[in-house]
């Protein structure tokens, strides 16, 4: 399961750098580290903890007794559904003033610690509870972004939010490899238990490092400054926000392409299949962590050094989206007959670059095309729609698994979980999906594109 960004209610953003304890007459703890430094640290530890476990999740599923692909996909659907419900509940509690953003971080860290402990000690029932809990409470990145916005001026905000994103990327470069090493050389339970301990440690750090912002949040909620993060009523007017996503043909085409990309990426992913890499390349299960770190590093290097040059080379974001989708289809076709070395040196770089271009270009096109006064509402609605779409993916994958098993005369007896298709059959299916997705994106974007003068 790819690591998914969760959504939650974002609080209003202040253009003032005044700390909350300066705005309140109540005594508060002294803060040794400014929030613009402490929040990225907390976010790095949080994402590092997640990265320790995510590539190994299938192994934990098998160890807990999950023996069928349909049950695994059901667990993934439970996680996605819990994300939506958790966002709505946390958003309502935040809007009503019952919970501050700091309290939501507390819940996120402690809930994640409980969830990751249940992975290794709870069996199948524990897994069900674990996925429901972590899906419901995992609000770290969105809340962190909102808090960073509150403690920065508009001029410096982009730099600090960029630093926050870099911390997350760095965590997924290092974390999967550390998790793989611990799983193989220390104990199978070590990555999940270390992650749980780090979540508790993060809670302690947040308690001492983050300022008391209850009064600050009340000031924020009445300031009326709800900008591109979606504001404090992110889910209160979803119907109006949904309509805003399709207020023009250009914007509607971009939103539909964004939803299609997210859905196809999840539907064709083989990272959650129990023995895909093992059957195709003969690697050991724990080596999935090293592969995840490698792919994260490729994406980070490209986004840091080459993304602007690549967009200029292909003629802007509209062309880039279609070209990148086609490149993933080509990479999937190459993977059908590739060795491990070819996969690492050719296929992985193509996919990493293409995925980076798709994410960045589609996000950029949304911000360029959406009216400035409703950008926050549109981003909020898009966030909810992506989560809603992701709930359907596991059910579609289960249907697809059954169809592929029926079409494959030689049933795959080497699959680690009953119901997982043969890797070659899955790659052929993925190729077809990406070819269809590319054709739809070309139809949506290139037939309706209206280039902005400054497309890049």
C-alpha cells in the first residue's frame, strides 16, 4: 500500500508570526525551538516511523494469518474509508473548538503507536482494528502544514512548507531500508515496534516543543483568512466545493485527470501484492524496503534537479501529464521481459520520473486554472474525492484478481496469498489500464488545453 497523504480540517492561516503564548494571558511552557523548526522534526520522525513498516506490511499480514488477497484488499479499503471518516470527525471537532491542532497531533501520534503495536500482537482482528485506527487518526502532514502556515509570513511560507515536504521525502528514502535491515537481521517485529516507540517519543516531543495555541486558534478561526490550505471549514460546504471543481471545462478536465491518475496508480499497484517481486525477480521479502528507498531517492533527485528542465523540454504541464502517463505504459511493457538489473536501471527511473511529473504537473495545473478566490475550496474537495475514490480500489482489484485467475489456465501456485494473480498476467493488465488512462488524459487535456503564458 503506497503511502497515502491523509486529509483533515485545516485551521485558518495568520499572516502574523506572533506565538500563541504571546496572544494569551495564560502562562505557558517555554518553547526552546521555534515551531518552524520543531514541526518539520516531528513530521520527519512520524514519516520515518511509517516508512519503517509500510514496505513490509504484506509480511505482517501473512504473519498475522491473512492468507487471501481478498482479505488483504478489504483491509486496505478499511484504511481508506477510515481516512475519510477520521478527517470529517477531526474536522468537526476542530471547527467546534473542542480540539486544537496540537491535540490532533497528540491523537495522531498515540493512535499510530497503538495501531502499529496491534500489527504484531493483534492477529487478524488486531489488523482490522489497526487499519481502522491509523486511517482515522493519521492527520500529521496536513495539520503540520496548517501549523507552519500559522507561524510564517506569506513571503517565507513556501520555503518552510517546502522544508516540511523535504523531511517527508527524506524519511521515505531512509526509513524503508532501515526497516528492511531490522526485519532481516534483528527481529521480524522490530520495525513495527520501533515505529510504535517513535510515535510515543514524538508525542513527548510535541508536548514539550509545541506552544499552547488554544487562544491562537480562536483568533485564527475568526480572522477569515482561510487560504489555499482549505480553511477551517474544509468539509462544511463540500457540495459547493465539488461544484467549484467543475466550474469550467478546463478545470474539470484537470480534476478528472487527477482523480484518474490517483485511481489507476492504486488499482495497478503491485507493491501490496504479497509475492510479486519475489516471483518476478527472486528477491527476499525484506528487500522490498530497499526497493522503496531506491525509488524514493530517484524521485527526490529528479524533483530537486531536473523537473523544471523536463517540463520545458516537453512543452509545459499539459503535454507533460500525457507524456508521463504514456511513459508508465512503456515502462510496464518493458517490465514484462526485464531482469532485476534492467528493472533497477531502466524501469524504476522511468516510473519514478513519470510519477513525479504527473503529481507535480496536475497539482500545478489545478492552481493555475482554478479561480484564486476558490482555490482552497477546490483543493479541499479534490482531497476528499481522491480519498473517496481510493475506497473503491480494493474492491475493483479483487474483481480483477478473480477475472485474471479465470483467464489464466495455469493457476499461480507460487503466490504467497490465495487469489494474487501471476505477475506476468498482472503486468499485462496494468499495461492495458495505463494505455486507456493515457488515451483519456490526451482526450481531456490536449483537446481542451489553453496554455497559460507562464505555464512553467
